[in-house]
C-alpha cells in the first residue's frame, strides 16, 4: 500500500490561532484587562482596549504570551486597536515541527497496527510518504493513519439544547453530531447535540488508552483513558464543578458519549463508550495512545499494489535467490566434491530454520528480506570454505582424516566466530538506525547469522563425525 499524505497547514494555523485567541481572552478576563473588542484573522489577533488598559495588556502578553509580537496599532478616540502576530520565523518552525510530529505520530500508529517493514518518510515541505507491505485491510489502515484524533471534553448546553431542531445556535455554542449504535442491529446512527465551543480538557494530557470489556458497560468494549498529573488535576476540577451536568467526549468533531457527572472524579481516569466493535475500540485506543496529528491530513495519492503485482516482485526475488543458491551449491560440489555435499546439506538446514523463524514471527516476505536470505547463503558457504581449506592444510601435513577434520574445525572456529560477530554488530546498528526496508534486511541478517553459526559449524561437523565413526575412511573427498 502506497500513500502520499499532505498536512493541511491552513487548518493547523487556524487551530493554533483559535487556541491562542481563547487563551488570551481567558487570561485578560482573569487579570481584569478590560477589552472593547477581540478578533482574529489568519495569523493575527486584534485586541481593542481603552488607552488606560494598555500597560496591563503589555504586561500580560510579555509574561504569558511571549511568542506573540506587537504588530500595527491605531487609535480611534480613546480606544487602542493593537495587532498581536506570530513572528515569521516562529511560523516556519511551527510548520516544520508539525511535519516531524505527524511523521512520528503516524509511525507510532503503524507500529501498533502491526505492519512489518513500513516506509514512512517526509517528502517535500508538508507531505509524508507511507508504504505498507502485507496490509490485509487497506481501508482500516487508511482510516487509522488519517484520523486527526483530537480528543476534547466539552459541556453539553442543556439550557438551549431545544434550539438544535430550530437551528438557532447561541454565541459560544456549536452543533456537533453524536454517534450511537443500536445494540440489536449493530447499525450506527448520528443525532445533533448542542455543546459549548470552549473545550474543558484536551487529549494532549493523555498518558494511556486501553481497550476493556465489561464493568458497568455490560459486555461491550470501551476505551479506558488515563491522564498525566496535570490532566488528572484539571479533570478532577471540571468534574467537581459540573456535578449533575453532562460532559461530552468529542473525538474529531464527533461526540461518542455524553454522560452525566454524578460525582467528582479523581485519579485522572475516564472511559469512552459508544457501542464500539472490538476492532473499532482497538483502533481508537491506538490513535489516542499515539497522540493527535498536529493538523488534518488528506490523501494525495493512494495506490494499492494487489497480490498479482506484489507476488510478481516476490517471485522474481525468490527466483534470483534460488539461482544464486544453485550456482553456489554447484560450485561447492565441483570444488570440494563430497565435502561440498555436506556443506550444501548444512545450507539447506540453514534455510529451513530461517524460514521457520520467519513463520514463527509471522513476518511478511519482502525484497529486503529476500536480499538478507541471499547474503545469509553466502555467509553460510563462506564458513564452510574456511573450514575445508584448514582441513586441506592438515591433510597435506600428513594427518589422519579424523585428526585433520577435528583440527580444521577447531582452527577455523575463531575466524568464523569473529566474522559472524562483526556482521551481527553491523546488522544491529542497521536495525537501530535504519527505516522500514533496512530494518527488514537487518532482522533477516541477524536471524540468519545466529542460525548459520549452528548449521555451518555444529551441523556439518555432526555429519562428518557420523561418517567418520561409521565408515572410518582413510581418505577424504575434499
């Protein structure tokens, strides 16, 4: 699955200015800075105050909003209109950080989704390239990656909720769709609900989200969430102040539940219900754990390579590996004769164990993995070449077959162990610092080297020992 995602930077800037606008408004009310008007446009916030409030406003902005700088100011009688702007350098940094945060968030989601060897890289200024091999449900993967996952807790406006049907929305309120699912039919429906626009708490303070079943929700899956210490303090405060009222749990502008607060809730724990299926609950927990995207993303390009094309690539890789393996096997038999047959037998066992390990790990066979297998074949034969050349030297010195074989394995062991350890170190570094395909190649190489130490040395030695004990040959075909 090949996806090209683009971050909606305009929407991100709007969200950020909204947060600054609301935070400034709350701070001015708290500190008694009286204002005539407050407006926002693009990356600017315009504050209208009486002239005598100027010093108080400057002090507040300097203390709590140091990232805002004063722009154009004009007076209208005794009223001062002042623009507060985000510096251009700050805007560039915000956009760059947004792409990096989105990259990490998407990578965390995919890692928990369970896709092997994903490729997730930045492309251009605000685009992210995502490649996922072995995806069985492309639509689910797309929904998981693309969700903004902005979690908010908002008060339900019980006093004006009747206005929803008339479409008359009071200032400071908004109509949001509330999702519910029929337990008998399993059909999900949405109904409008009136909420206060101001969020009491957001998902930025979440530390964990897990799927649970049962409890007060019967046998239905639900998502249990937990806040950090600051989030727990805020949650304790808002539940204490709103006992008897409904607080809506909003995710990406959809209300999943709006329970009545029966008592103050301490400990920073809450639950999200909504008639989820188990898969929906798992996906919701994944996006909440991974964190919200800093901006909505849209899919610019979506290409799914089907089984035919994908299998064709894998088949070509397998054919190349088999051809290389066949040439190696032929060389070993021609050059080392019967001893080459023993080396090839050890190589076959190496491949069987390697594929068995892949099967146990439920790994997806990709081209980097196939390349790792090809290199493992070479390393496996290389070990036997070292051993056989040492055996030949011992035979030339006039030693018996038994003594030559024992000495050959004993003297070659240090060099074989050294080469495998250095290759393992390299593979571990590739795994630690590489991305998807590099990690896949590294994992194959690590498993292959460990198995090869067993098959190339102990496996082939066991075959030699069996032949020498049973037939006691005076010469060795090597």
